[in-house]
C-alpha cells in the first residue's frame, strides 16, 4: 500500500467517524509532508506517528467479518481443530493490533488437556461443525454402517459437538451442520436432535444446513454459497428439504427451552438457511460462472 493510498483511506475513515474535511486534511497533510526521499517506495513508515485513535480505526478496518469457522473435535487427542477458518491477522501483526483484535475475538474451544486456541467472534462468525475425521453420516463404508446405525441423532450431535465450554454454548449465535443429519434419521429423531442442539446453544439465531462439495484436505478458507437446483438430486428432494427441515426446526424450538424455568423458546426466533460449502473463493465463483 502506498502512502497516497493510505492517506486517502485514512481521510475517508476520519470523515466517516465524525471529523470534517479540514480536520482530516490537517492530520494527513502533517504526516504526508514529513515523508522524505529516503522512504522506501510503497511503504508507509510513518504509521506509528499517526494518532492512536486513527491507528485503531485502521486496525478495525482490516478485521474480517462473518467468517465460517470449521471446528473438528478429535476425541483421541481431546482437542478441537480448525483447518480452514480465515486467520485474523490483526491478532498477530503487533501488540497494538492484537489489543484491538481481542476486543472482537475470544479464544475458544478449550478441553481438559488443551487450552483455547481458536479465535472466534461471537457477533458475526458462524461455527460449522465438521466431521471429516470420522465417517460422514450417510457416506460411511459398509464396515462402519452397522456401528453408525446404532446411534441416535442426539448422540451423534453430542459426539460432533464434543465437550464445548459453557461460554461458547451461551454466546454462539450462528451454527452450521451437515444436511446429512436430516435423511439419516427419521423425523422424530431429527427433532430430538435439534432440541438437544438448541438447548446446548440457547443463543442460536441462525441454523445453516450445509451441502459440502469440497476436499477437506485442500487448503483455503471455507465460503458459503447459494447452490442452485441442479446441485440437488431432484426437485422433489429440494422441496422435501426446504419444507420438512424448517418444520422440524420449529417443532424442536417449541419443545425446547430452559429446563429450570420451563420456558419454551420462540419458534420464529431461529432463521434456517441452506448453503453449499466451497473451500476457496475461486471455487465459489466458478460455480456461479464468474470465473
């Protein structure tokens, strides 16, 4: 980023934050005029001389919003992993940037043997429970089908969620789970599983059912995308999912709530979404014919 580009961006942000053009111009002109001929081209070496309030706003501007944070619980290692979530660089650039970043991110998903190490923004990030370390529902090889068929939707969700801490349970608002949870279990089992999920995460506002088209070993962040009709096996399947799943969610919400007070949850509170999952932006764009 050049000095000119940085100055323009700073000018716009200062104006947006309530400073008029003359105030913003004085600040930028002061630091622009101090630039010497020896300054490396393309670097803004005077960043540290900007007022602290300006630097903090610049750091905030670089914070990614609305990440998909994939989480896998490995029971053998008693540890949570996230392999594809975008790393918030604001937490690693400097002490100052990290201080700003920690106003938005909390380190989450600790276990008895491992400390919390995955940054998560409770306000905007979506937690996606990933399960590729074990056979996927509906996609298991024959040798494991009998073992998996003995599970209930509740026990399967409990296994996938793992020993999630009370802070995460109380604070996470957006959750994504595999759409395979619906066809693998019957309606009543599915509803019981959703009740269990909503009781675990009472602050849930969005529940996203994801259809995955990706190699879990491939590098790159995860993106949600609106998959078209042709991604479904047939139109009947699409209609089934988009009618039966929201109905099951509503039924589960009516039957779940705080056990200590007996209060039921509002059936209209949780928004249901259906999304595809791709591992890179290029993959997402290619499905829409953008590239």
